[in-house]
C-alpha cells in the first residue's frame, strides 16, 4: 500500500486527539512530489528540523525515495524505518515522522529536544573532596555520566517502558561479569510486572522493588551522584535509572550503606572510620536520648545522679505539662519549624527556622511552658537525625515511637523495642543480601569496609554480603 500524504497526516493527527502541539507540514519538491511531516513542536529541535530536514527535502530536484532520504539525513539524528502502526508512538517519543508520496514505509527521525539542567553537585550529597557531578532529570545524560566512568563493553544497559499513560523509560545498568545474573533477572521481572498509570519519579517504583513494601525501613538505595553509583556497580550492585528523576536506585541494599558517605573514601581511611563512628553515635542519640530522658524523669528518678536530678527538678518546677506531654510538645514544635523551613522559599526558610526556634524556644522557657533541659534534649536529637540524611524520615518516626514507649513503659520498654527492631531488621532480605550484614550474619572480610575502613590496598575482594560473580577486586 502506497501512502497518500494528506490522508495519512490527518489519520495520525486524529489518533493524537488533534492536540494543539501536534504540527504537520507538507513540502512539494521540485519534481512535484509531496513529502509530509508530523511532529510535536514542543519536543523537537527547531534548528535541526528546518536545516536538517526541510531544506534538503525542498531543494531536492529529483524524485525522493525512502532509501535516498535516509542516507541524506544521516547527520540529522537517529533514523529508522517504521510502518503505519508505529507512527503515533514515534511522534509521542519526540521523532519527526516523514511520509513520502508513493512509498509504503515511513521514516522516524529523532530530533528530540527539551529543557534539561546541567549536571551539578546535588544539594543533598555535597562533598569537601571528590567529584561534584550529580544526576539530572534526563536519562540520556545520566547514562552518559555512567559511561564516562566505565570504558568497557561489560557495562550493560537494558531499557524498559513502564506506565500505561506515561510510558516512562526505565534503564537497568550493571557490570556484566560482576553483577549476579539471578539478581538482575529478578529485578527485571519485578519491573516488567509493574502496571500503573504513570511513573513520574524513581520513588514511584521503589516500593515495587522492595521485598517488604509496608516496612518502615528503607530497602532500596537512592543516590544522586554518579561516582557513588559507579562504585556500587563495581561491587556487584544493579542501578535503576528513571527518566525524569535525578535519583538512581541501587540493589541489593544494606542498612549500613546509608551510614557510609563518599567523603569517607576521598579522605584518610582513619578519619573516615572515625566519622562513621560519630554518625552511629548520632543515630543512637537521635533515637534514644529523648526516650531515655523521659523514662528517667517518670520511672527511674531513683537511679538518676543526684546533682542532675536536682538541676532537672529546679528547672521544671511549676510547668503546666507533664514530662511526657512536654517532650511531645517540644518535638512537634521542632518538626513544624522543620517543615516550614522546607516549604518556604530559601531566603525565608532559613530566617523562619532560626528566628522561630530562638523566639519560640526562649519565650516558651521564660513563660514557664517548657523547660530548658527539654529544649536542649529535643534540639540535640533533631540535629543528630541529619548526620544520616538518607534515613532521616525513618529515624523521625522511630524517634517518636521510642518517645511514646519510654514515656509509657520506661527503660524496660526501650530495651524491648531495641531488641525487637534489631531482630526485625535482621530478618529482612534484599535480593539475597541480609539487611544487617556484615554484622548479622557476620561476614569477616566485609568488616574492612563496615564501620571502620581499611586501607584501599587491603580491600582486595568485593563485598561477600551479597551475591556477585567475581569476588576479586584487585591482585
């Protein structure tokens, strides 16, 4: 069947619901042959369209066939032959579909162009030393950032489309010969089984990849820096890149990954180990300090040091709230200030959070509504949360949970909750990787890069806490 240009353009435009950004153009060559084009004007490069397509077609003084046109446009963009059924999808994906009078096939020329920001240091992953590139919202740019770090044919890229309406491009990236085939296969299967209306960000597919989607604990790595993703891929992990999102997901995932930071590897390994110990202490302070304080005040005043008890008694005398409700009130106050600072414009957010904390805290103490120790304890706990920013949201929920348990059951309840949480976390499996590895179970060789960091020369094997095909990192 040979195409009638006007009829075919009208049919494709009708399939696209005659949207206002669907444009068509019919060019008549010097040989009186008609060539039609249909495209989304909002998604194509107008310069390439005019100079790379329209100009050579209009200036042609001989009859155009599909082979000649494809060869003459080789510098314009990716070109492929398509049939009538593929035309609509090609237009949606940002291609210019060319219909040539008297031909039975069409051409789809990729001239896609849309606004995209340049790679810059992510606000959540700043470093003192090391690469300052960050992923962006364009999947092609993100693949390029990984390709720059792997000049090898073993870097494998697989593409999927997910979302009934969005048809979002999802890319699975891994190093062939390092990543375990079963893990790659399981991740691919889970992604292919996703049936949703649309995928707007990588967070949309995170719960589909988690083995326990209703768990409080994060089970998928989320990273904004290509150097960190590259390092994890070299250990045998699989990266999932979502078009439209600067967050790249990695699997398998261990809880300890969020305690680690890229800065740990770009500085002295001794200092890196020290900072990791500080982060773990900060997490314990964030979770246990408010709960321990409230339980000592309510249930265990007899074991509290006498000088500390006297100080607390003097500063809390005459407060209208019970110790438990005072801590809840102060915690909610800090949480509200934090949310306000996030939602307001940057030039207002900082001022609001600082002024709000100072004025409300100082005025509340002077008015006799809250006590200075309570403000100090909550402020220290809230600050300590953000030493591990990737876990801040989960730790916030746990902080309130510990606070309620400490205020109702005392130290016995706190200890019981700690035991339960550790037992629960030890039962989580992330694609063959125990969540609390290398401590539960104990993996001796992986302890070199757990809390304390060994010298790079001593880390000769890849992590054995999860499956990979080649454990030898260096000889």
